C-alpha cells in the first residue's frame, strides 16, 4: 500500500499526537451497482488523526484517543446497513472520530478491494478539520 500519511500529523511544537489505524479490513455492504447490492464486499480502511497531546498521560487509556474504540465504531458503521458510496462511508468515519473533542484533524481512506478488475483497490481519501 502507498504511504497514506504524506504530511506529518504529529507535532511537538503544536502539542499534537498522531493516532492511526492501518489497513483495517472489514466486510461492508457498499456500492451503487447491481452486483454490489445484497452482499458484503471487502473494504480496507486507513485513519490518521491529529490529536491534542496530553502533557501527562499517567499510562491511562482514558487520557488518550482509543484506536480500538474507533475501530469498533468503524465496524458499527459498516454493520448498520448498506452504504452507496465510499465517500459516504469516509464521511461517517470522520464524523465518528470527531466525537472525541481531542481530535483536530481526521484523514480517512476507504478502499473497495474488488471494485475494479485488475486493480488492487479503488476508493476515496478525505481529510476533515474540526470546526
């Protein structure tokens, strides 16, 4: 896979931490074409988050953005029902990331792995900034 994170998201001077999920594979009901209706297909998700860096972590999960919780929310989005567009899935994932107020920027890539014959994947990448 190509390098998803082209720009540095982490920054000591801005007190920003980079939280990411790489190559999360899920089965999703996604697509507008007839052959995509009524069945799940494999989708690869990548997420990069710029997150407020806590000065003191105290080695406690509640003081950081939990990437496992985000992965579970992504799975829930996929399980909620059919989504027509990869763009819609990416937007929903970004929205759920912003439920945590510490997330400042979300970059989300959604790749359908069987979308195009001869291609490893096809999809969309978005970047959203809080407020």
